[in-house]
């Protein structure tokens, strides 16, 4: 690996490790990335709220030149929450997670399924065959906590892993769930060519 790449990787790792709540980090190998994609694919075939899932954020993070797995305490770590999870029928938002004062994208009737997550029943497809085109999408997020490294990196993205991928990361980084707020994430980025 080129010396400049190692310097940038160390800078990114040091920045992440200095954040509140970070317990462990590790650069993922290509085999790790492939394993995580398989685990994520298995999870995406399991329905949640009656819908299939698609983890855009994790897939994007694993699709960068470098991907870093991290374990952190969610009550302390500056985890990016936006854009939130959306329920999409093709490209139409038919449900979404609303954080804080985020206004809903639809002004009609909304049903809160669980705290902060609403579905817009009037927008859901009526035909059973069309329901297959409704997916719960975990959108890619921008990891603001490494935004100060913009001169060294490009296309940074953050993704939340599914339960199976979460367990894989905990085992890989040798972290036991000693806290009730243990979480995992993947930060992916490319190194800017100078």
C-alpha cells in the first residue's frame, strides 16, 4: 500500500478513535466486506413490518475503497441520523422515521407504527402484487465526524449493519456487549488522489 494511503488511513482511524463512545475500530478486508454483504443479503430477505429491507447505507460503505468497522456506545457517539429510514414504494415515500422536528414528507394521514416511525396508508399500493415493490430502505448517511478530512478523502458514507452483521462486527473486533447501548457501524470512503 502506498505511503500516502497509510497516512490518510491513520488520520481517519485516529479521528474516529478520538470520538466519544468509540470502543474499537478496524479496517475491513475484502473477505470481511464480502461476508458482510452475504449476511446483509440474508437479513434483507426477512420481512420487517411486512416489508422487505434494503440496506443502502451499509452496501455503499462496503463499496468504497476503504471500509472501517466500529463499535461504539450509541448514547455517546455522534452517530449520523439523517437521512433516516424510509419506506419506499418504487421511489415514492410511503413511510419514514421522523427525528426531532423533522416534518413529514406527506401531509395526509399518518399512522405511527412505533416511536418516530410513521406509515402513510393512503400511499401504500392496494394491489397485493405491488406490495413486493415496497421496501424499508436504510439510506446512506454522511459521517460528519470525519468531514474535516475532506482534503484527504472523498465520498464518505456511513451505514448501520443488520443484526447478523452487527454480531459479525462485534466478534471480529472482539468486543462483548458489556453496555446496553452497544452499537456498530461501517464508515466507507475513497482516498482523494493528489
